């Protein structure tokens, strides 16, 4: 398998608002199907198209099926089914959650400032009320995100070394979306396992 720079791919996915992530998904799909001779999802172009038109719903299915295939291929080569450590999963989830909390705090500070300005007559009360409602909604969302993060961490802790990464990959994609991040960023976890998969030597490539 072609090794890819995970950090660079993640950055490109973010700055292109997910468009590069679709290209990344298509490339991984085509290469994996060609090298393994197995097709568990639609072809690369169609997989990316389905992900786009379903607003990423198809992506979770793709991530689960592709993750299972990658784990199976790694085990056939006497490799751990998942190259991503428990620690990396947990740190990534906590970092994403921290980013969302920081965003909520910034929004809260802005609202407090606007409320103060409204007291001086600079802003209409209706505008401030709408912002306050947005903050309350965001706080509620953060509570849900926190619960999902804790569930995800629990799954990671309870996972056995021989288990497939497909479930964790799928949940990580869902977690990214609920934390206001692009679910395509979960491709980074999958790419980590792919970077260690060789179809030529049957051993891990470092």
C-alpha cells in the first residue's frame, strides 16, 4: 500500500472543507480494492460521491466495512489488526472535545460582551436573546458530546488487542461530527493501519 503523510492529509482535508478528504477516501478505496482483490464497498469514485450526497452517512458504513477489511488483511500478515494505539484514540477524542469546549467558551465571552453593549443601547435585545439561545443550545450539544466521548473512551479501554478496528473507526467518525469537526478526519486512523500494510513483503513497513 502507498504510504501517505497523515498530518498533511488531515490539514488538506480541513482547509478544503472536506473536499480533499473525499479524494483521499476514493484513493484509499481504489488502491485497497486493487491490491487486495476484494470489494466490500462501492468503488472509490462512487464511495466519495455517496459520502457527499448523503452528507457523510455513507461514510460511516464505508469506514466500518473498510476498517474490517484492513484489520483482516493485517491479521493475515501476522500484524495487529489495528496500528492505532489505545492512547492515540483517547488523546484524539479528548483533544477534539477540548477544542469544542474552547469554542463554546469563546462564544460565551462574545455573548457576555454583547449583553454589556446592549445595556448601553448599542445592540437590540432581540439580537442578544438569539445569541444567548445559541449558547444554551451549544452547551446542550457539548453535554451530548461529552457523553459520546466517555462512551468512546470506554470502548477503547475495553477493546482487546485482537479485535477489529471497524467499530472504533465508525464511532470516531461520529464523534468528530458531533464535535463540529469533519468526520473524514477519521481517515487518519485508518491510514495509520494502511501505512503499515505491505502486499509485497507480508510485513509491516515502518
